[in-house]
């Protein structure tokens, strides 16, 4: 049984507009080249810091390249205390196609 919910990029966009957190699990170069504005780059190196600093009671959307790896990461985060965890179907590649004006670059 999944302990997260799969959502579309459009649903994610609405949730982000209402303050949802976003964790991007792609590699650092891909993140730097383009990511959802406000997304945190999440990797094995900063996972512990993320677990300690993110709000577990606030909705969290996990994003990867195409929406597959984010499901495993979403399940992991849900098992580590996050109450409302979502995996975005289609990943950043679909986001880029649907919302080309809503892309940030760089490391923040």
C-alpha cells in the first residue's frame, strides 16, 4: 500500500501555489539547469539535513526526471514522518513541457 499520493503537474502547480514544499531528487547538474521554483535539491548528501529542517506537517511534493524514482523517494519520506507526501507524475520533464515559464535555474 502506498503511503503517498501520485499527482499531475497541474495539481502540483496548484499545491505549490498554496505553499507546498517541493523536493527535487534529480542530480545536481540537472537541478541547476532547471527546476521548479522554490524546490529543494534533495540528495543522499543532504538528506539528513532535509529531514531535520523540512516541515513534516506541510504538504511535500517529490519530483524526479519522469515520475518513477520520485515514488520510491515519496514512500521513504512518508515513512520518515512526513504526513502529506506526493509524487508528481511525468516528473520535471512533463513540468518543463507544460509550464516552460515556471522554471528556475541555478542552485537555489
